[in-house]
C-alpha cells in the first residue's frame, strides 16, 4: 500500500485496489475494498462539518493501513510461494513431480495445510468491524446443517419412491475411457 503518500487529496479518497492492489491468490482485492468502504462510511458518518473532512480521511487511512498492509503481504507471499517455490507434488502414482520443487511441495504440504493456511485465513476472517459476532456463526451453522439434512432426506425419499431418472456412469467407468488421463497413463 501507499505508506508515504496519503490515500486522499482534498475531499477525494482512493480505496481498494486503487491504493492497495492485492495479488489474486487469496481473493482479497474485493474484500479489502468492501472493508475500506465500511470503515470509510463509519468515519464519514461521524463528520459533522466539511472543515473536518480532511482530518477524517486521514483517520480512515490510519484505521486501515496496518490491516491492509498485513493482508497485502500475505497475498504477495502466497503468490510468490505458488509461482516460485512450489510445483506439482511428488506422487508414487504417476510420472509427474520429479523436480526438487515437487519434493519440497510434497513435504511442505502438511505444514501448509495444518499450520500456515489456518493461521493465514484466521487472520483474514478475523475482521469484525461491528464487534464480536458472538453465537451467530454457530447458529448459522446449526441452521444450515439442519436444512441440508432435511433437503438430503427429502431427495433420498423422492428417489426411493420415484426412482432416479438421471444417471451417469460411475467414475471408474469414465476413467477406463481412452480419452481420460488416468487410462492413458495405464497404457
């Protein structure tokens, strides 16, 4: 992000990718723009006079710069790792992944999956501008699970009564066809 210049000039302020562009790997460009818009609207709501507008735009910058910098760093780090450090992981099942980067990727996978990525996403999803959400996420999860279970049971009952009208071949039958990568590898 812009550390040395203000994000505003007079009564105009830049938000989102205009002032802190993100690499696409974490999908944070739009997210950070939405967070900017929220914080900016909160900041401007408190302004009672146009004389205070310049100061409030600087306050908006101060409120956002630390989080945006961290998210931008995480985004750039993820991009650099994906592009420069990792490759198709080694697997005993195919001839792919025979470079040193492939072996590195294979051995780093558990560390990334169980330590780095959870910490990264915990930070990305930690932004609650209106305060702690309390029991809301758990309540939404319970509601979704109950709805999903009801919908699934209804679908199973419908198929049991009416039969299944649309069927596709199994994955294993599809894999035997010559046009698939799996079958080409076997030959």
